[in-house]
C-alpha cells in the first residue's frame, strides 16, 4: 500500500508551546494524569545528558530499514517542529549527523526516533536534541517511501501531527494541544506545591509526615516496634 504525505498541518500557537520549555517531563506526566498514555516508554532516551526538547510534532512513518521518508519530512518541517519517527524497528538508521545539521540549520527543534540513530558524537557536539531507542552504525535504504503527518505510534504512545512534544533526561511526553492550557496550569501548580514542600523540609519536616503516609501504613496494618 502506498504511503501518504500530508503537507499542511494545524500547529498550536508558538507562544503556547514555548511555555512548556521550563517544565520537566516528570511534572507534565503527573499533570496530564498517570492513567493517560502520554509518556513514551523508557527505551526512548536522549543521546546526551541535559538535552531539552520542546516543539510540535511532524510525524513520520517509515518503511523498515528505509529513511527516505525522513528526508521528505525534513523538507516539509517548519521552525519549531519536532520530527517524531516510527522507524519500523531497529534495522537501518533513521537519522544521522548530516540530517541533524540540515535540521538545525532549518530551525527544526529536534527529533524523536523509535528506531536507530548514528553519528551521535557529532550530534552531541551540535547540541541538537535527539532522542532514540537504539544507537547503531548501520546504514539505511532510500527506496520505499512511507507516510508523513498521520497518527503514528512512537515509544508506545499515539502521536498526532501538531501534538506538543517535550523531552529531557527523564524521557519524552506527548501533550495534546486541546488539553495544553489545563496541563500547563496543573504543572505550574504542582511545581509551586513542591517548592512549598521543600521549604518545609528545610525546616526539618519529612516527606513521610508532609504527605501523611502514616495513614497508609496504619490502614495496611503495619506494626512498628522499637526493636526485635
């Protein structure tokens, strides 16, 4: 079956996306809700520490072992976009240094690859945000086009074109634009509460006390004794 390339997508306002830059993936995951599938699996990792990724998704579905579709997606991407790639497995590298160089020059915000990347030393030197499942030197074919800007699955999460993508040392989270305002409010409030808790910890209070974990121990029938 032939692929499909959707050239125009709806993107959330850039100023809205940028408000996510100072929020961590862990905080956003909690704000969205643990019961919502929003967090890519732990196999998707940054290729270097302290990489921060924020942008809107251009989705890419590749034929296994073939990255020609990524080249088309790069040509379509706009500044601030994130290439989110379903590599169809780990055979064949989907992204490397030359692609990172072009992406950086175009203002592409970064890349997330459920598959393989290479030339990571060069990508690290560029400081280009790159998250991937596998690092491998293996080359790719460029013969079988896939699809661009359709819903895909990356890291176990369904990603739609235009979704907000945030990545850091903890992983990658996907935020739906229609929920972005609510998620921001909850995330900012969570950070405010955590800052207040740190101030109380500075005063000698413990997490066990502050979160009332004693109640759970008591309800579960845990007995505490001075010694055995």
